């Protein structure tokens, strides 16, 4: 499928080199295409790992294995297959994953439980073991590649490569972070709904790394949605090689812990927003800021109810400031809200306050705002101090066209 580059695309940034990470790509031809669809990251001995995974009850074998592996806290390799999700494939899917893990662990001389595997693509087709074997052989002998090459190889319906980087001072040591992500459709925040990988040369204890990733995920990947559909394969992994040479971070009281978390949060936020900017058929990027909720979690749920509403999303696509549809979405969210205190605005301009449309409301500047690519929506529920921000995109005919032809 030849997809046009999203109008909301961002150029791939220059990402820092991460000591202890070597990237390679190869073509296993999991679909009938002539492009790299296999990504391999070799990680230095001693690398720690954290992960969050889809909550889907129909998760792939890769996800089931990853949930088990991440508990032991260490990693030596990551391999990502694109074009075939290997989900809903029963024992044959697990056999293919086991074959990949054993092949990589034998080549590196490492424990099988330190080899992480992800797959993304069509559901219900077992990963071909012969192509998997040949692909792994090819990628193990491939020349090292760039971050952008790796980001391109993990994509499916993505129209542009996505990456983000940052630095943090850990005492006297400067640590680097670099991340890549894929995602365009089947994006709903039941954890993340995508594949995302962040690498750092910082030394971080696995338990603390997991705590920080969980917190960053809740504020970023779990606050995006394109279509309300949660993937069977969602995975976000964070690898820390320790090559920066800092004293390992093990708690929030350690020097540099807050700085590292701030950098991680920024990388995760950037990656999450790039997924929304590549939403299938998207023409507009939408930020929805919720205030006055009963709690932060309640605010997030209200924000997602608005973000997942086809009526709201199509109104934004058409440049229509139809705040009545936002009222509808707030009301259906099942969260505390006060109709007579509800306020709604677009682009910093309030259309309704305290449950009433404003008499002086001028729709012209709002219409001008909605004609742009980056849209801001503010909603105050008037019942508490809870806040959250979620990100989504509009809904256009392009989404239908892409998904009607996805398996071809």
C-alpha cells in the first residue's frame, strides 16, 4: 500500500548515539514488499529493561512472552518484525517466537529470556518460520544502521519515520536518550497502542526503571487515541545500557533522578504525539485539555470520550466549532460533570461558560483556528481540581480508504 505522507508529519530528528546499542535492519518479506521489515538492536551486557504492554485479552505471543521476560529486568537484544502481528495464531505463533529467541540467543551467547521480540501487522496469520529464520540470519550479519533506518523498518501504515531524543545531567554525568516509535491506526490508550522503544546510556536499576516508565506511560502513550481501537501487540520497552558511567539510579532521591525522568517524559510525549500526527487519514492534530474534573483519572477518561467521538472528530475535520457535540461526549463519559458549570472553548476562546453559550461569542476567530492544522480544545467540568491532556486527530475519509485496503 503506497500511502501519502501525512500533512502533519515532522522531520526525523538527529538523535544522540547511545553507547551499548547497535542497530541493524534486514528484509524478511513478511509482506509482499521490497523494504526492510526486520529491526535488530544488540544491547550491551548489563542492560536493564522496563516495559508496558497492551491490556488486550487477545494479546500476541510476543506480548505474553515480553510480560514474563521484563520481570527479570535485563536485556541483550530486541528484534522487531513488521508486516505480520503474529497475533491470534495459537501454538504456531509461539513456536515462531521461540525459534527467533533461540536463534538470537545462540548467536549472542546470552540467555533466551534476555531476547525481546515484537511483531506488528496483519492479525491471524502465523509468522512464517522459514522467513523468520532467514530474516534473523540476514539481520545478524547486516551492517549497523541509523536510528531513522530502524524507525522506518518497524513501520506498517506509517507515512513518516518517528523519533525523539533528549539529554539529562545525572550529577556530573551527561546521559542521552533516544527513542523510535511506530503507530498510525488501531490507536487507543489501553496502555499505548503501538510499538515504541526508548534507549538510554544511563545506569538505572530495573525496578526504578519500571516505575519511571509506568509513570511516563500514564501521562503520554496512554493519553493518545486515533480510532478507539486497542492493538493485540502494543509494546513499549525502555532499555538502559549503563554506558554513561553514572552511579546507578535506584530511587527518586538519587542525584539526577528527576532530571532523567523529565527527559524520559519529554521523549515519550514527543513520540506519542508523533503517532497521533500520523493518524490514518489525519489532517488535524487535536489537543484536548480537561480541567475541573473530580480527579486526574476522571479528567483523562472524559478527555478520551471526547477524543474518541466520531461526531467530534468529523466536526473538527470540517472546521465546525460544534460545541454541542463536546457536551454530548462529556455526558456519555460516565464521569462526574456539572451541566450548569460546564465550559467549552476552542483555540483559547470560550464558546460556552457555566452551562450557557456566551452572548458575545464570535465564531469567526474560532473558525480561523479550526482551519489550521493544530487544534486546541479546552473543557472545564466545574466539579473539582482534576486535570489531564489528551491528544487525537480528526476523522476523514482517508481513514476508511486505508483500512478498507489494509490486507491487500
